[in-house]
C-alpha cells in the first residue's frame, strides 16, 4: 500500500482505501481485523490518513459503554469511568504507554542517549506514573462533567478522531530521533495522507464541538503540536513512537476539556 496518492499494481482506489483502513484499525485498536498483508512501517505511514477513522471507532466504543452505563442507572461518575475503561481495552493502552515512557524519559533522563534508553525500558517510573494518573483523571473528570449521553458521544468521537490526526503532522515536521524503531521504519508519511488526516480531524472537531469550541480546540491543538515539537527536538533530537503516543494523549485531553467547558 502507498496511501491515497499512489497505486500498487492494478489495485483500485477502493482496495487501497480498504487496505489502509485495515492497517490503521489493526495498529490503533485490538479489534480482530484480519488481512493477508504484512503491514510495514511504510504501510502504516501511508495509512496515516485513516488514523482519525480508527479514532472514531475507539470513541464510539466509549460512547457505547457510557450509554449502557447510563441505561443501567449509573451516575455520570461511574459511567465516565467505564467509558475510559472501554477505550483503554479497545486500544490496549497504546498511547498511554507512549505517554508514560515519554514522561519518564523527559523527566528523568539527563542526556538524549539516556532519555532514548529510558523510552525502551518497559518499567514505569515516577514521572510516567504521575502522567498516567493525570491523563486518566482529567479525561474521567471531563467526561463526567458533560451533561447527557448525546454530548458525551459528540465529545468522545471528536477527541479520539482529532487526537489521532496529530501524530502524522508531527512526523512531517520532526525527524525520527533514532535510526531504528517503528517511527524510523515508517519514515515520512505522504503529504496527502497527512492532509487528509488533518481534514478528517478538523471535521470531527467541528461536528462534535460546534464552531466556537472548534476555534478554541484548533488553537490549543496547534500549541500542543508546537510544544511537543520543541520538547522532542531539545530532549532527544527528534520524535519516536512514544512521543507520538504522548502527543495523542495530550491532544485527547485538550479536546475533552474544551468540550467540557461551560
């Protein structure tokens, strides 16, 4: 697969789009999407436009959990907690892992080399644990503060779709920090795939938040992108898969907080 703008052999555009969606769903979720292709880093980069679509599926899973909890008579706090659990189960904690590793590396590492080594250590440290507590706590509180299942649904889908549109943008403006690893194997995602991901993310935000909150969310997401770019370049000289995961988590939190704004 070569993304939206290229064709392999006689593969038609429907086949290419379907293949990209399968690659994205297989990477971003634990859902059983079986296919007969071996997905490479290049395949994942080409399919980056479909990351927000995978985000919609993750958000919809959280919405289903919230609605079931609401129908069972559980209060907003319990329903919000079960919503976060559902999204965690469907993703396998992919981005949470990146957030924890990045927080540990940037917080405890003294040099770029030690920070990159910390990122590859499966153990979690103080900074990573604190980052996860804050991430879960802020998302839980934001969802719990939203009034009504419909508003929760709009906010969740907008947050998960828009947040997954951000890592491809970072990959376009920050080189990989190491010569190996998933980010290095993926390389530079095609510009058309990145643009499509951004448009899908923007559309999800507009539909889920309305124009006023959309403007605030877009501005804050831009700040997040620039802030993570600056940190990544100064701390490790580039980006890694963990940094991309951390960016997704931060952006997801930001969108949910904007949605919960009174």
